[in-house]
């Protein structure tokens, strides 16, 4: 009977407590009343959890902290019980004390994160005063997965060490514990290697006079950065105090164009045809046959293993352009000498050689899913399944410990809705889809699950460079609340529903992110146009604004707007530091699709013919060489066109790449004479033509970026 009463009390008081802890703990029960942390409260800690005690001081201004002292009424105690799961903890708050008992320091740290979520959101500003009250409760918790990761690509778009630390703090808030740090790629080399200083000193910067040609974003300006070994050691220590292991990645043998631009000798032994690329080197694969390459890798890994404390170094292995090995006489000889069946097995050979070096320095390899396709990689290699669910299933069924991070659920560089910035090759998805990830529905059996080593989110930063990386706003917006949802998937044993999750966001987590200054994404406002009136609303209590696109003026939305031109109004909402996407009524998105023919001074490939650019869809045309000054693309309408505006864009639809670097747009109203109407910015321009438009032409005044092609898109006409 007593038990039954306690159960009733637990359930009935849950509603009155707004802890709404994310990720959801294994079990939580709340009592009536609260404990008050006062200026007299001491933080008493077991000496093995000193780092966690010091961490808590960043948030709560205890007057006294004492190691291994007697706990008095009113104190907070941090201690260890080795019988609990290593990362598990029990948090009890009663009238006398707050006690966090962890299976290890990591468990205590996780308990501290839960305690912070029992406090007012302002605690996250690091600027609260005591007293503060904490509801009576007992919370027992431990994670579903011991690997709960986030991969940050700082190779494409570099961010400072301080910003990296900020994201480490945001990971800690969500009990994420692995930072997979993508430090090198085609676009940059971000880690100081003292025995080869030019790697970072040259490879950390692209554009301007750097030999590393920029592939995205800033072209004229030399731009970038790298981390010194001292900074990296500080990042590792900062993360370790927050129960986060930093797993560095140097992406090999592909994705190495930046390195090849500095050390051309690492590339394969043949002369590439540079006619199509305006003379630029676009090879990006290490030659597998050169012994000097393995000596260089030894130097790099030796220094990395002194910086990073993780057992693992991620060595890449994804998207290797095997055609470079096919053209290389040395790699072909290696293949024959070693009895390798194909180029994928050349990759196995390369990875096996690098693994030998890792072993020498006490490290283990992690690789992307392609690296297991040659069939020779030992089952001790940790695999990151990124390309699809199918690839994750393949890795787990072959027996590799696999980190599950398929792009269509966990790549947070993907767009969150069709008209927002981001990539879209894997999917377009928001936090709701992340939360919905379900192993069974995706085909994972108990056998597969045995080899699931963890869950990881990822952010590849190709287009971040175009979104002012000096502020964190774009990265925040792409990560929150998707990363919040990911923490539920990685930690919680029984997942809360979207409605419960969204309620937790609205009731407290938005406020917590406000206190941390996170530019999180609010749900999109609803906008409708009926009977000549635009009406907008939100479901989260955020404040609505609208922009009149004819004047560019933004105002607070207080009442419906009577207008005959609904497409001229854009709406968005704000709440604290959160923002919604910009949206409009159905009419705002409506596009015109007049019949058009497209021609160009450059021929297109048969696989992506120029007619693709007449379809008003995402299908693109590809030319057979890079562009030069004087090249042009012409769009000619079959009937004179009247429209509000036209977006003209060269390059990939979601990535400013394979586009014209400089040029202009000209228009014709008689089909013969053209007048210049706009300059290209990043390969595109928005024009507002007069009525009766007959043709639009894009003219290059410079070469395209460093590709052997350019991409031609359909016009976007409104
Ligand atoms: C990857 O996205 N190429 C790992
Ligand atoms: Zn080679």
C-alpha cells in the first residue's frame, strides 16, 4: 500500500515539476518541496572527481569546496560507487542534501548535467547568485550507448579554438561524449605538425596567393587558420573535463588536395590533363606505392599521438578517387606485386600500412564505411557508417564495431526544409526526423545491434564559409535542436515522443539555450492567404515579424495584412536567441515555368545534358571543361515573359561550387540586343526585369572555380 501511495505521489507531482531533462533519464521521481543551495552550502567531493567539482564551479558560486570532507546538512556531495555503470549516476535531492553518486568521474559529470537542468535556465549563463532551489527527486540514469558523438568539420570552414570549446560545452549539456574532429580535407590542413610546419602554415589558408585553391566561399582573399599543438592540447583537456574524448581525423588516402598542393610528391606518378581545369591540379589521393608517403604519415601520426589522448585516430578512407591509382604505374605495380585484386584492395593495403603506424604509437584506426569494401580490413577497425543505412547494416553484419551516422538522419549540414540553407544530397530533415530514428524500423536485428558501437551526428562545413563563420549563428541553427534530439537517440533507453520533446524545448530548453546564447531554430510559422488577407501564427509563443520585400522594411506582425501581392511578404519569428526560417504563404513560393531553350559556349556532358537546365527542377547540366572569360550561357523564352524576379545561378544548387567566379547577367527584350543588368556574386544574381523579356544571358569575365566543369541550373522565376 505504501508503495502504491508513493507511485501516486510520483506521478502526480511530475506534472508540477518542469525539469524536462534532455536526454530523458532512465527513471526520475519527484517529491513535494525543494532543497535550497545557499551561500552556506559546501560542495564536498571525493578526490577522484575533482575535475567535475571544478566544472560545477563554472555554474554555481559555492563559497567552499572541500575534498573528502564530512557532509553536513545543506551540502552538495559528489561521490563514486563503482557498482553503478561507468557513466551512470544517481542524483538524490532531499531536505538535507543534494547527492550525486556516479559509477566513475564520468557518471558524476553526467549527474551534474542533470542537476544543472533542475536549476533555473539562467544557470547556463554562468552568472547566477545563490540561493537556488532544487526540487526533491531521485533520478537514476545511465546511457544507452557509450559512444555519443558529434563530428565537426573544421577543414572546409575553420573556426577558432574558442569556438570549438563553445561547442564542447554545448555537447556536455547534452551528455554527448565524443568529439570527432575532422581536421584535414581537400580544402585545408588544420593541425600543426612540427616536423612539417608547412602543412598547417600553408595548408591552413586558401585563396589569395596560397597554393591551396579555394573550392567554396572566399576566392580572392587568403582565408583560414589552424590549431597549434598547444591549442589542441588545451582543447583535449577542456573536453576531458567535460567527459568528452576528442578523436582527431586526418582524412586519407583521398580528400587530400590541400596536402597535395603543398607536397606534390605525395600524389601518383602520372601527368594529369590540366587543359580542362585551367591549369589547376585537382588530384587529391595519396599514392599508395611510395615508401616516402608512409614515412610522412609516420611523422604526422607520431605527433598526433602525443597531442590526443584518445585510443583512436580516424584515418578517413572515404570517397577515394580510384581512377588516380588506375592511372599510376607505381600503384598498378604494387597491385600486381602484392596480389591485390582491385583498387579497393589498394586502399586496404594503404589502410593496413597506416594501421601499422598507429599500432606503433599505441593507437587504433577508425575509418569511413567505404574502407571496408576491399574485404581485407581486420574486424578490430572501427567503422563510421555515413553513406546510408544500408552501409551501416553492411558494416554491422560483417562484424565491425560501427558508429551509426547515416546522412539522411544525422548529417546536420543537410537542410531542415526545402527553402532553407544547407545540403540536400542525403535528405532534408528537421529535429523531428532525428528523434524518430528507430533501429528496428531501419532493419537492424539483434545481431546487427551487437556491433552498433554508438551514434554520431555530423556537420560538414562546405557552405558554412558562406554564412559568416565569425559568428556561430549558422552552425548553431543547423545543430539546435537537431543535436538535442540526437542526444535522446544516443542516451535514452525509452525515447520520449516528439510532442513531449517539443514541450520540453518550449517549456525550458529554449530558455536554457537563450542563457547559452545559442541561435536555435524555432519551428516554422504558419502563413496563409485567404480572401485578400495574409495571416501568420506560431505554436511556440515566439514573436512574429514580417518583411515587405518591395521596401525591404521589417516590422512586428500584430494583425492580418490586407494585400493583393501575398508573394511580396516574408515572415519569421524570434524568441530569445532563437529564430525561425523565413517563410511566406503558398503564393510566396510559387514559381513560373515558361518554356525556355538553353545554349552555351561550352558543350555539356551526355550524362547531364544542357536540356536539364530547361526543366525548372533540381536536375543540372554539367559542362565538359571549366569556364574561361568570355564563356556564356543563354536562356531564351519561347514567348515574352512577364515576372517579378529571376534568380540566375551557376554551380551546384546547394553548394557554391563549379560556378563562375566573375561575370554578369544581361537581358534582351527584342531577342537581339542585350543590356547588362547585374553582376554575378558567387556565380549568381537576382534580377528584376521589365515586362516582355525574351532572353537572359550569363557571361563569364573570369575563369570558373577549380573544377573541370561548371554546373548550369534552371532559372528560378517568380
Ligand atoms: C563523408 O561524408 N564523406 C564521410
Ligand atoms: Zn600511385
